[in-house]
C-alpha cells in the first residue's frame, strides 16, 4: 500500500489545467500550467483550488498562507464591498433575518408543538403500509437504514430516501480511476457504501465544506477520496477519457448548468465508463400540499405546475457564485428529457430505477421542511412503518411518474 501523502502527490500531478487541459507542474503553494502558465493555489500540498471565488470562502473559515497575489486581490475585493452601497443593505438584511429567526412566533410554536402532526402521519402510514408478515425483508437495505439511525440521523424522510439510495449505489461500486462531484468530505458517500468504497478524486465547489470546526483543513475525514480538489463540476481538472466511473449522489438537482455538466462528464469518461447518479424524478413536487390545493382550481393548476416543474435553470452561475446561495430544485426532468440530454453528449441510459413513492416522500419532507421535527418517542414507530414501505419497493418499484426520486446509470458509448 502506497504512503497516503505520496499517493496524493502522484494523483495531484495527473491533474490538468481547466483552461487548456494541458499538464501542470507543482510548486510549494501553486500548480502551474505548462502551456498557458495559469496558476492554481495548492493548500498544504494537499488541496488544489480551481475556482477563484473559493479562495475568499476558504480564507474566511481558516488560517492559511495563501499566495500574495490572491491575498491582495481578496483584500481589494473586501474593501470595495465595504465601501459599496450594498454593504449596509446586506448587513441590514442579515440582521433582520437573525431577529426574525429568533423571535418569529410561528417558528417558536412549531418548535414547541412540532410533534403533533406526527401522530396522524403514523396513523396514515399504518393504514397504507402492507402487512408486515407479507413484506419480505432485505438485510442489505436494513443495514442501510440502521446505519442512518446509528448515526443519529433524526429525519424520517432521509431514512426513506437515503436507505433506498444507498441500496442501489451498492449495486455499482466505482471502478478506478473514479471521481465524485459534490460529495463534500465524503460523509454521504461513506454511509452510502457502508465505508467500503474508495474513490480516486473528489470534486467540491464549496471550499468551506472541507474545513473543520477548529479551522484546520480536513478534506479526508471519512477516508473516501484518495485526492480531493475544489472545482466546478462543469470544469474538472481531469484529462479527457481518463475515468472509469463518475459518481453523483443527489447533486444533479443542485446543478445550474446541467448541459455543460453532462458534456464534462462525457469528456472525462473513457469508452464504456459509467456515470452513476441519483436525483429527483419528474413528479417529485406533485405530492406536496400546494399541488393538491391548486389542483382544485384547474385554471391555476396547469400554469403553476408548468412553471414549477418545467422552469429552466433560472439563476445564472455568476449569481450563484456571487451570492453564495445553494441552488436546489433544478433539473426536474422527464425520463425522455434525461435520455435526450445524455444522448446529445454520447451517453446512453443503461439503468433507470425510480424509488420512493412521491406522495410519501413529499409528505415526510414537507412536514419537516415546515419545521415539524419527528419527536424521539415516535421515531421507532415511524421507522418501523418506513421500513415496510422501503422493503416493499424492492418488490414493487414505483413507476417513474409516481416516484419522488430516481437512480440512473449512464454509459459512455
């Protein structure tokens, strides 16, 4: 087994410039393209940074000796922002948000009485779930569920989603060399594969996700990635046709430029390579209460559903980077749209597995998103009912139109 630091150095040396895809040479604190001389920061000889906005993000969370060129640019940007008219406006918005979060009466009531909706939910689940005697247990799926519970994950909708998602990902262990984008420090990947997975490269857009509470650089806390770097998923510092597997665990619904992402995945995959991904399915939102209410008013319903489900990515990448907000609810596409998107860049759909009934997934998620947390004394009972639904899905997979999520395997042809 190679020394870990030596292995990381070798993997970093194989990265390429995102501007011209030429090889790079490493220094003490930078990687420099041999062709166009573009420089990229290298933190502690371990974490390469390929997005400029991530430098300010990282330096605000940790104390690192960054190259002087980046520090001076960062200082000028901060000073210009403080002098701008937007500074006072944004600080006021933040102050109002903090005060409303602390004093908002509805939020306080939900915190105090958040357990109440879970009683009718438990009753509904018992009514709709199959008789436990007729439900065939699956030990691998039960292991995925128990892993979430043992990690003190308090969310029933996550039990439902993440256990089934982990079960399907475990049918496809990544072949090296491999890459995952949007995995942070690897916690979700670690739990999805039960700690039995190694991925060659990890790509994360948010640098602050890789910093611990003690402000130390901790990119490999879960021992999932051999090497990790900060980059956009649409501009990967990976040589063309180099990877055997690309992984994306529920990140496609956060991607703004999905066409560019698929082009980049196709570029870095070798022929026969796999892109394994999970995301929301087409009708995920149809289980939410607002759809049910609007469906009573047909003249509004069609327009609203069309806007919410078929809207194009409404936020530009520039706004995403500038404001630092986390885009979500993107790319809620039909199966035909996914196939066309993949086919346009030389990928074909090898496997499609819809999972989680959209009415149940939406119900559990919406209740929690409204601030009603499942109380500890009901978790065991709720978990028992969620298990029945999850086990039953392995026998009777929901149709794509009736599912909340979907698991894809794309192949490079």
